[in-house]
């Protein structure tokens, strides 16, 4: 697993490239682990917190989709893929996010 420090460094480097290109970018949050092990969820939560602050500071979009995936009934039994009945809901949420983001430009 990559260290938190390495991931933050990589995001900073990516941010510099994006700002120089004057491209609009939205970063999604890392997904939480579906198991109930809170220790395993601290790492993605830590990255997401930093990523959210970083995105707002540099006027990048941030799409926090992690908690939606933890809701009951979203994931199939493998704990990774979205159930078919929730795929439309997720697509609707994502579309709404991008519509709101584009209306600010």
C-alpha cells in the first residue's frame, strides 16, 4: 500500500499540472472499505479529508461518493460493485453533481 505522504505528494504534483493547463477537474473521494474494521477505514478517510481541503483551496471539484457506497443495499455481496438497482441512483447523483459544477463556470 502506498503511504499517505506519497499520495499527497502525487496529488500536489497532479494539481500543479492541472493548474498550468487551466483545465477543470473534479477528483472523486477514495471509497471506504466495506468491512466494519474502522482501522482499515482511517486511511481512506485521512486521504479524503486532505483531498477535500486541497480541492477547495485550489478550486478543483471534489465528489465525495464514499458514504453513499456504505449505505445498506448499495453493494452486491462482493463488497466492491454497485448493485444494479443502485446504479441508476448513483448515475443520477453524479449527473447532478456535474450539472451543478458546470453551472458555476
